[in-house]
């Protein structure tokens, strides 16, 4: 950002932003919101739910940490049922 640009950018007030950007600026701060705008300007961005990220991480954890005999341990660590752990392992084996 140039010095000239920073003069007027610093005058932007959160309450003058559209509601969706106001929510972001209140959460992460105006400076970080402007960085996001610089980087993703005029792009449609989908933000998945946190639960989807956690689900994918647990699936990968099960696949990476399966030893052949630790099904129940993986259930305890992920909070998944034994049948769901088996399904994840079967699906990952089928997709090889």
C-alpha cells in the first residue's frame, strides 16, 4: 500500500462497510480485512464450516494412524463409532 493510499484507507470506518465486511473487520480487524480484500478482490470465496474441516482432519488421522489392530483406540481419539472407523478405513482402501 502506498503512502498516499494509506491516508484514505486509514479513514475507513467499520460502520461504513457493508454488513458482511463489517462482520469480518470486527472479527479480525480492519487491517487484516483489507489484506483479504487485496488478495481475493472480486472473487467468490466459499468458507466451509469448521465441522467439515474437523471431519476431514479426523478422517486423515484415522487413515494415517491405523496400525491394523488399533480400531478401538482410533474410536476413542476421534469420538467416532467403531463402525464408522471401519467405514473410513474401507473407503480409503477402496480408493487406492
